[in-house]
C-alpha cells in the first residue's frame, strides 16, 4: 500500500490510498507533493547498504595494496642480495654473455674416465673429485666432477666457466669444455702430466727434478700468468687462492695457474673490494685480506711472494720451524736478507745448479711482494721487469705475517667472524645464505 496527502494548497484535505503487498515505508519528496510508499525492508536504507558494500571493497583494496607493497619489497631485497653477492666475488650477469664452450656427452666422459674409477681419480677439492681420462682420439684430459652435495662446488663451477672460458694464456690451465646433463656437471681441462707443483716441490726425492733453471722458469711463468690476469686479459681477475697446489706443470714443466673457483672480477676503475666471504689458504693470504676481508691485485702479489720463497727454498711457509727463532718462512727469509745471507735460504737440492744472482734477486723480489702494506708491494708488471733485469732493487720493508703466531691470530680473528678456516694447505670458504 502507498498513500499521499491530497493537494490541499487551495484549501482541500484528505489523502489518496494505494493497496499492494508492500512491507515498509519510504519518504519521497518532490517539488510540490510528498508521497509515502510502503516497500520492502531490504530496499529501505540504500545508504546503509552502500556502507555495508563499501567496507569489504575497501578491505579488499587495502589487501591488494599491501600485497603489492610486499611484492615490491621482496623484489628489492632480492636484487640487493644479488648485488651483494656480485660485490663479494660472485660472477656478474654481464660476464655470462657470449660464453661458448664445447660440450661433451656424458657417455664420452664416462668412457674416458673408465666410469669414474678410483684408479683414475687424481684428487678432490671443494668443487668435487678430479679424474684423469683419455678421449677416443688419444687426448688426455682432466675431469672436474661437481659433487652433488657441494654448495661451494656449484659456485666454483659457475666461476670457472665464466672466467676461464674467456681467458687464453700459456700460463693458465686450458678449459676444453663442459658436460652438463641432469644433475651431472663437469668441467674438462687439458691434462697436466706432472701434476701440481706442491707434489714435487715439497717432496725431498721428487724436488730434485726441479733444478734452479726449472724453478726460475716456473717463477717467471707464474708471474706472467698473473700479469695477464691483472692487466692484459679481457677481464681484470683477482685469483684469491694462488698457492703451490694450484700451479699445474705440463710435460716441459711449464707452469699453469689453475682453480678459478674463488676468483673475483674487477670492473672499470675498481681497484679493491671488501668481502665477508674470505676464501683462500692461510699462509698465502695477505694480512689485509685475512683479517679485514680487503682484497685487490696486491693480495695476489702477496701470495706470489710467498710462493716464490717456497720455490726457492723447497719449504712450506706454514709449519716452518727453525731452531734459532719462531718465525715462519717469511720471517726467516727477512732475517737472512737483513744479514746478507739470503743464499742460505736456497734449497740444498739445487745448490749445484743455481745461479747466485738470480736466486738472491728472486728472494729480494719476493720480500718486496710480501710487505705488510699493500701500497708498498709492486705490481705484477714491475715484478716481471725486476725478475728479468739486473737493475737496483728498493729495500724491502718488514713482511706481513712474518711469524707463525701472526697467522694463527688472523685465523682466530676470522673464526670470530664466522669464517670457516683451515690451518693446513686447504682452501677455506665462508658461504652466505641466499
């Protein structure tokens, strides 16, 4: 039912009635008449209905906005995490472009290594096991097989592919190709018949194979390889783990720098970087890198200096002992140099073959390389020139880590920073969660 007053503007009175199944009343105002209509209660309060509809709409909108902001925050954090990883030594995306490597079928590699037999195994590192193999054409190869349980190995695999694929130098190990099939990831290198330098140098019997001319040849070859990495290659590479076990020797005892799994690429005018991921081997790491995580080309120069002293003496820097003092090999060489007795550092196995001036000069250059301050150390271009000339050399300053306790203190400092370290000849790596 609906009802309304009659038009009473001229004195009239009364009302009009409408009958129907109406439940409630709504007031409708016009310019001249007021009409009251009974209607359904659900249609009575449209404003209330709008308010009820508006609440879930606003809630949904706020939820969508919050979800969008969360997604933006997640993407930003992920990009920042990736950027931090690149800054701390991880391979950059730009370096992945244009990499072309020959691929080997897994059946070919399996057959070449005699199904990865123990008799073909050459060794094992953080990357995984390394096997010797022979292709059908008779070519010898070395196969690095990524361990399925090694996170470090996966990072090193990527690094090796990115860096070595673009590097070509006679004093760098040659990467022949890769094999990637399912969970299997392998790198195939040229085989080095004389193995790594440490296996010969630190063996009293085998070290006799390395007379002075061969040792000086190895020193110069390593220097040229580092110079290429630091200055002459397409990428400026910091190796970060230069040591005797990462120097491979071919048939003619030509040195090849290997293992670029922990290498870092510098771009543009970048000269140094800081990292929480300290990778390398104590005894070869520079003080600023081992303690503070600062690394540069001068970090490699320091490692080279340690390596030269080991090659000349046939002794390891770590674990060195002397009856008259408690210094390591660096400290011992420093003492002999100050007393003008550097000749006494030379390996007794080569006293009949060494050239006095070359040996003493090599020791002098090595001491320049291991000076405490990075700024005092020469560049590898200067090192190559100094080794190949007879000009006067500047006096070296005190070495960094010249006492064994200094290295142990650095290890303890790194351990407090959650660095996984080793006091022996093993690479140490701190892996950050991603």
